[in-house]
């Protein structure tokens, strides 16, 4: 349910559970974390989903059993954030709940026009993973972060673009990735990690 494809210096990790809106079980999260770590030498790392939804977040049954507050979410986002290549979240559809931590940890977020983002932790009674509000606040500011986490708003792609949460809206994710990555793929790994480190928030 987590598949990995390697083409040259690019690795694509796909959440592949479309019959369940790509809801993430603990087993899938561990596999996703390990796939990111295994792709440590990739110059470009793309994370996407199969079907019309990027991910509905935690599998509901496992969420009720404790997955919603499991530290594995932080392990996944931490592994993505620590990756020294260019990381791109390619939203083939809506990203909900804990899956926002995955996209927030990426360097760039591109999305199809029908995508939405929301994180219903207030309604569900869970705290978000610690790094998620910090990364979201760095991108869109505290008030808009509260709009999503406290106000429970579902933010459509065009509004998320205006906020700065999504960087590109596109009908063709693969073509857009193709325009964003040639310089990185042509560079040395040291050059990539050097420029990336200069772009990090202090």
C-alpha cells in the first residue's frame, strides 16, 4: 500500500490505498518512513497518492485505537524534513488530518485544482503532532493556522495557494514536476543540500 519507484536520481513514493481514500494505517506509516529513509540518496523525492484523494489521514479504526496520537507521524514528517534532496508533495486530491504533516514537511506542494486541505483535530478531540502547527504557521501565519486547526475550515486549492500552503495548482502533476526538477537533477548532491540548508527557516 506504499509503493516506491526509482527513476535515475528521482524517487516517487505513492500512497496506494484508493479504496479507503488512502487512509494511513500504522503499518503504512512505518513503510512510508522507511521508504523516505531508503531514498536518502535521491536528488528529488516525490510523495503522491493513487486515485482522487492524496490521503484521508489516519485509518479510522486505528485512530480510535491510538494511531491519531502515535509518534510514528512525527517519525514520518521528520524523515521527510531531514531529506537532503528536493522533496515535493504532489497532491492528486484532498489531504486531510495527519496527512497534512506529510505535505507540510516537504519543500514544495503542488496540487490538482480539486484538492482541499483540512485538519479536523478540534472536532475529533486530538492534538496535532507537534511539528505540524509549527510548519503550517511558518508557511501561512498563526491566524490562518488557527483557521484550519481550530476553525475546522476545509481550504480549497485556490485559497490554499493564496495562503502560501500550496505552491502550484496544476492539471498535470507530472508535467509540473518536470518543470521544477531539471536543475536539481543536474546538480551535485552537495550543491543541492547546500542551497536547501540556506533556504531553511532559522
